[in-house]
């Protein structure tokens, strides 16, 4: 099974991403993903019951926004 990183580079995956997928994708600890959510600085996520999920399109848009902000700085 391909990782979240290879899937996003190849195109959008056909499922919502988990916090573990986000941590793997950006190479950060899982706790960082939860801190991003708490501080509202990371990709937008949503809850399905008690489970946190991320829309791949929203993650890709957030990444593009961060990259363009970095280039403008």
C-alpha cells in the first residue's frame, strides 16, 4: 500500500487522511499535528465522531498556500 506521501505526489488519494498520514506526509511527530490543530495553524481537519480526518484537497491547498507564503517572504 502506498504511503500518504507517495499518494499525494501522484494525485489525490481516494480516502480522507488520518493524523498519522499527515505526520508521515510532512515528516513531523504526531503530537505536532495535534498542536497545529489546537493552534489552528495546520491543515484544516474535521471530526467524524471521535476520529479526526483531513480532506486531501484541503491539505494540498494548505500546502500550496504555505509554499506561496514562504516564497513571498
